[in-house]
C-alpha cells in the first residue's frame, strides 16, 4: 500500500476529488494548510498599510491506495490540479506498512 499526499490550490479541490472518484477511490482526508515554496509570498495592502503574506492557503489531500492504483491516482491528481502557473502544488508518495479498520478489525487492503 502507498500513501499519497497532494498539496494543491484550494479552488482545485472539487476537480481533484471528482478525478479520484473516477479512478475508483472511495475516501480521502482533506486538510486546510498554509505554506510556500518557489511561489513564495506576496505583498498586500490593508487599510493603507502594506504587509507581506508569507504563507499561502493550500489544501492537503491524503489517500492510501493499493500499489496497483498509485499511478492512476497520481495522474488524476496532476491533471485535475494543474493550472500551468506557479504554486500548483506537490505530490508525495510514501510506503504504508499496514492499515486497520477500527470498527471491524480488517487489515491491509481490506481496511481501505
């Protein structure tokens, strides 16, 4: 099993969710996060005072999938989240040793 984490622009969340559902994914965890990379921050004006916004709002999606689905899921995220502009985000893939469904005790792929 693999865990896929994707940090994307917030307005792309619905498109990514739909793309992942088309691949066959049934669940995901979504967290509102802030961060910066090459995009860095930007300067804004508030009540006549200029200030720097260092951390930009993003959304982090976390899914755990069987290895056979990883490439299709990553491709779906890439296509749905892409705007061709700086700050589109990143995708990280981790190994998952085990998964356990608390309610039933199912393990591994059955727990997904």
